C-alpha cells in the first residue's frame, strides 16, 4: 500500500513539473513574440520621427507600444511567479535530499564501526562456530556475505544521493539567476514604459497645437466607427430575421403537411377529421441561437467554430493589435467603445476569412468596404477594406482571401478592424484568435 501511495505521489509530482514546463515555455514564447512586435513598432516609430510635426500615426504607434509593454511586464510577472514556485520546490528537494544523505551517512558509519570491530578472521570464525547447528551456521555465513554487499550498496546510495543533491543545488542556482535576470528585465521595461508615456504626453501636446485638424480627424474616425457598428448590427439583425422567417415557413409547411396526412388517413378509415394540434412555439419566440442553428449544417458549423476558440487564424497574415476590445479612453480624454480589435499591418495586406462560412454582407462604409460572414450562430466582420473579392451569398473557406486592407491617407495607418459576434452579442476577438 505504501508503495502504491509513493508511486501515485511521484506521478502527481511529474505531472506538476510537466504543467510547469508547458506554462514556462508558453510564457517564454509569448515574450519572444512581444519583443518581436515591439521591435517592429520601434522601427515604425523611428520612421515617423523623420517628420518634424507629430502625427496621429505617432500617437497610434505609441499607444500600441504601451499596450504591448504592459503585457510584457505582466508576462514577466507570471514568469517570476513560476520561478518562485520552482525555487520553493527545489529548496524542498534539497532539504529532503540533504536529510536522506545525513541518514545514509549515519547508517553507513554504524556499519563501518561494526565491520571494524568484527574485521578479524577469528571473530568471524567464532561467530560461525557459535551456531547451534549447521543450518544456523549457513545462515550466519550468508548474513556476513550479505552484510558486505549491503554495505557496498549503501556506499553507492550515498554517492548517488550526493550527485543528485549537487544537481539540484546547481539547478536551484540557475533558477535564482534566471529570476534575477527577469527582475532586471522587468525594471528596464518599466523605465521604458515610463519614457513611452512621456513621449505620448508630448505627442498629444504637439497635436493640440493643430487642434482643428486633429478634431476633424477624430470626428471622421468616430463617425466611421459609428457607421460601421450600425451597418454590422443591421446586417446581423436582418440575417436573424431572415432565419426566423425561414424557420416559420418551414414550421408552417410541416404543420400543413402533417394536417393533410392526418386528414387523408382519417378519410381512408372513415373517421372524422382530427382536431389540429396546438401550434408549436412560434419561430418569433425562439432564441436567436436556436433559430440560427435550426439546420444540422448550421449547428455543426457553430460547434466547429466554437471548438476552434483560441485557434482561429488571424484575418491578416502579419499584424499587431493596436486597439483592443471594450471601453477605453484616448490620451486626449475621449471615452470610446470598441466592439472589436484594430490590427495594424503592412500596406496592401490581404484580409482573409478566419473560418468556413457564408458571406451575408458586402457594403461600403465611408469609402471603405465591410464584409460580414456567417458561421452558424456566429458572425465575423471585417472592415476598413480597400477592395473585396467576395460577394453576398458566396461560400468561403478558412484563410480564403476576401479583400485587401485600406490605408488612411490622413494618418498613414494601415489597419484592419475585426469583430466576432455570437448572435447579436459582440465577443472579444483576441481570445478567439490563435497566438500570432
């Protein structure tokens, strides 16, 4: 029983170590990606410095840098917490091994003392001749032989434990050094974050000198956001109402067919016509989810889409999120709401579908295109497109090109706006997309 418990405990420890390794590897991978994105933003920002006047593009880049820098600091905090746990585990292992080593040495010293006191051949012979009979003499002879073997085995145990202890101590030292390096990196990132925030304040101050131009750009941008959101909501509502109409029509057709068959059967059996059953719950009263998943194909598509949460490809092959999902306040003090994410990418980049579906809208919004794709009960929306290569009603597959991203002539920004809806409810796209 004790052996089973020991094996079970060892399996739990190994599983914990494996989870830790995976978490640590994931954090390091994400930190490397953040470093890569920050380097790209630094290059872009340095290019804007060639212009003597501050621009909205500088402000946008600084905002993206600050967001990524904050995420990197939190990433480092997570790594430090993992290393703290690892250091604690290593300290416990070192103490346990040291205790085992002390006990083994104590037992080995007692064996050495016993062997020293009984090392002469005379004592061994007396020990054997003092036996009551042959069987006891044989057992005592085997005992002397096994005692020598056990002493040798104990010596090997001591050497093995000493080696393991040495390995654990070196591993502990490496972990502590790694933690110290992370803390230094964290301090450096905090200082850089402070400088970027100072630069942001300076850029805002410079932009305030061109208040008229800035306000016009902001009004134009806000108007475009409002139009895009309205167009997406209208398209989704229209698609849901169309789904309700189709469901109601199908329910009516089935009811009529059932009534016709029942009447025909009653007539054939010379019975009175059956009373029509109470109508089922009308499509108008059913939930949006049940209406959009009315067919087996739609239900399967919804399940497949949901099953790929956290693994959907990005709508552009290479990009950085510059504005996240939710409520935010601009450096100018303007409070706004984002129902999706803005993804900064290269000029002329291809925008692609993130999953199989059907195009339900292609429209113009303030001079750029909007594409909405239906995936069962989910919708994805792609806006700020310069051109499109799909049409309403067209089936598309994962990663299929649907257009190219537009570049704002006033700011020089090339950003695709991407949104995901479950029915009429917007959800955070970042948690649905695969790590970039």
